[in-house]
C-alpha cells in the first residue's frame, strides 16, 4: 500500500511537470485556457502579427518573468533584430518595456506592441497566464529607433550636424546639407555603437539624394586667351535645382595649369564656392604657354572628397555620390595664342667692366631691342638708369618697377652683363662677355624667363671688340626670347 502511495505521488509530479511545460508554450491545447484564448489563432494580417503567449509557475512573478522572456523571443524571431540587442543592457531595456506593456503601464514600445486580450488563471497552487498580442509589421524599424535613441539621442554633436543639415536643405543649400550628413556618417561610425553601420549608410544615402538635386551647367568662359597675360573674362558655372533655382554654397576644386617657381609647367588648385545666386566665378591668373590649356571644375572640397573615400574604406556604399561627382565635373579646353609680340615690353640692362664697375654702354640693350623689334615685338628702351639694378636687391627693383611702370609696360627685360675676359693678341683683341637677363611680368611681379649667356668676339680694335661682344650678347638674348618667351 505504501509503495502504491509513492508511485501515485510520482505520477502526479510527472503530470504536473508536463502541465507546466505545456503552459509555457505558444497556444497549445490547455484545459485551463479561457475560451477566447483557444479561439484566437496566431496569424498575420495587414496590421501585423497576432502572437499567443501562455505561462505557468508557482508564483505570479515567476510566471510574469517567464511570459516576458517568451514574448521577447517571439518578437526577435519575427523582427529579425536579435543582433541589435546582443548586449545585456539593451536586452534588459526591451524586457522591461515588454513588462510595462503586459502590466498596462506606459511603455516605450506601445507603438508597435499592444495587448489584444490577457487573463490570469489561478487553479490550486498554480499561477497561469494567457495573452494575445499584436506586433506591428514595422516593428523592426521601431526596434532600430529604440537603439538609435538609446545611444545617440543625447549626443549633442550629432544633433547639431543633423539639425544643420535640415536647415541647409530648407534653404536649398543641398551641397552643404549633404556635407553635414557625410560628417554625421563618419561620426557615427567612429563610435562603434549598435546599428552604427545602418545609421551611417542611411546618412550617406540621404546625402546622395541631396547632391543629385544639384545640376551644373556652363555659363561662360574667355573667348580668346593670350599666354602670360591676365585673362579679363571669367569662367562661370551655374549651380541650380531642377526648377532652375540657384544653389549657393556649392564648393569646387578648380584645377588649372601654370608656371611653378622653378619655371617649369605645373598644375595648380583653388577652392571656390557658388554665391547665393548659384554662380561660381573663376578668374584665371594667366597661362604661361601657348597651345592647349585645360581647366577643370570638380564639385566638392578636399575635405569632402576625403570624407567620401574614408566612408568607402569603412564599408559604406558611396556609389551614388561618386557617380554624381564624376558626372558633374566640368572640363574646359582653351586655345592659347602667344602673347609675347602683342604686349608692350621695356628693356634695361646694366653693363660692367671686368672689375664689376658700371659702364655707360648700352650695346646689349640696343641690340636686344633691335632684334626683337624686327621679329614683331613691341619693345622699347626704358628711360631708367641701369645703375638702379645694382643699387637695389632684385625684390626692391621689381617692387619699384611695378610702382613706376605698371600700365606703361606689361613686361620688362632687365639684367646685368659684363666683361668676363679680355685677351690681347698680336694684332687683335678678344673679348668675352656674359650676363643674366630676366623677363618680369609687371602686373604680377612674376619672373617669366631667366637667361644666362656669354659671347666672345675678336677685333683689331679693343673698343670695337668690347662693343661688338656686348651687341652679339644682346642678339643672343633676343634669339632665346623669341624661342621661349610666350
């Protein structure tokens, strides 16, 4: 009899365990379940997903904890957002919000999770729970926003970027708005918080949409260009919306060709911005060569392009933005004619003897002027004491030259030539002269050409030998200028 009693107790315990296990499932047949619970089926409709949850334990607290966990698992299963809540603090936050929904308290997830009906049943010493919930179809978006608010809602730096972007967009400054979003994307990625990649990509995509609202067109460019001369007519680029409204604040990198400090040809770059009317204006300083010259207008500052490259390295899809940058780049090709023979040019050259003392001669100056005039240059001897070249530094001489002769001369050839060697032979004299002559642009102060030459002449007269050597040296300078001066 005692053994039968023990066996009976074991069977009752097993039945109780099976009952509790069945209660902690999603809507299985249960003799204690209310009629409404049995009649509701888990399903999907236009509003969302109907979820049935039941639980059983020896206390209300344990049953509630059990139900909350089962409902959490179901939400993660349907929304596919479990990876976002892998951190315990985030999971605890969502579990607490689910508890508030069940207890009919105000909850942060009321917008996507609601109770259809629920009921507590207490048979004997057990506490049973039955509930039906509606999970909205856009629950995944709500769950993402919860994480966004949790990690970034109090971030003042990010708020400022996003608010600035919104203000710029309202003012039709689409480039500036996109620039703020690019900064925001980099900022979010640098913090490595949950959902950082998704949030950053959203900002990048929005920036691409804004940039593609900007349309660029050529408005004007110089008609004719002469080398080494200031280009009076500017380049104009118009930035506008599809409705032909001007867009201000669009940055450009303007790349053009010019002369480096060492005299070689090189590429230069300037950063310019469109005005409130959407017009970007660029005055080319001058082009130091004849032939073909290219000028490129590429939207975006150096920092902007660096930001795009950085985002791409971090795994962001920036194809939409890169395509706009490429398609919006504007190239000009100019035909540059030589301006050397059309501008007014002056010449002043100091002559010295073998000791470096100044001479009164002007043979090199005169022969240079004559040779260039015959070749079509507009050149004159200047009414300027050549000793000024010796008495001042080159920088001081050019400064005073620009102050006195700007407007009268476009270019000036200046320099020092002297007797390097004087040799007496049986019945003749051999004189070697040398020197340096430079050509300066009076308007800009830039040195356009530097020539170092020497010349030897032999004559029966020492005076004629010196004069002839200086004259031949002047002709040599002229020939070089004809070849190399643009």
